[in-house]
């Protein structure tokens, strides 16, 4: 029992110090993907946090998701989630991944990815700046360490306040 606790503690420490991520685009305009690529450049250098990009969900600790939960990608996203070993974490990047964004009221409604998989960190924006993505990653690392991290998710914001309430007549 003591050995298992020690091994679990070592595994958690290694995940905090060197999380491996996989980037998943579930659809969208690719604006957030460009910002994710910016974060990987030497200017922002998220590798200083020990973060490494993986090509397989079986080797990843964190799913970084951009784009809304489209009908075509819901099952694939769920499969990627199931293939990721425990403990696993999800970061939603951009307005589309957080709440559906501009695709929310399209002819085929696309919602946030939290309707498919549980999300640990939301990084809003259309697209979010690289600094916001780095901050979100830092919040995830703080959450892994057990620190209390505030969560701002789509349920804490009144979306009806920002929806179009009436049509403006054309002149």
C-alpha cells in the first residue's frame, strides 16, 4: 500500500513537471490552431514548462481541443478521451471549444466540447492570444499541483445578454 502511494505520487509529480499533450481540432476556422502553433514557437516556448506534443492519445496526459463539438467529431473526440490514460485533463481553447462560438446557432448546432468530455480549463477568445493560452496552461499546471484555481466556464456567463435581441430594419 505504501509503495502504491509512493508510485502514484511520483507519477503525479512527473505529470506536473512534464505534461504531454495532444492537439485536437474538432472543426472551426483554424484561428485557434494558428495561436496554438504560436505558443510552440521560441517566443512563447511552452517547452519551458516541460510540455511536449505527442501524436498519440495513448501517450498524452492532456487533450488540447480547438473548435466546437461538431456532429462528425463528437464520437472521435469521445474515443480520443477514452484512449488517453488516467489521470487525463482537457483544455478547451477558443470560443468555439468553450461554448460553440460562431457555430452555436448554425443549421447544425455545434456546442462546446464540455457536452462530450469533461473540461478542466477553459481559455476563451476568438482566437485567444498566445499569452492567454500560456496562462491557461499555467492554470492547468497549478490545478495539477492541487492549488485552488478559479473556473470561468460558459455556465457562469449569461449568453442571452450577448445574443441578438431584435432585427434592425434595413434603410
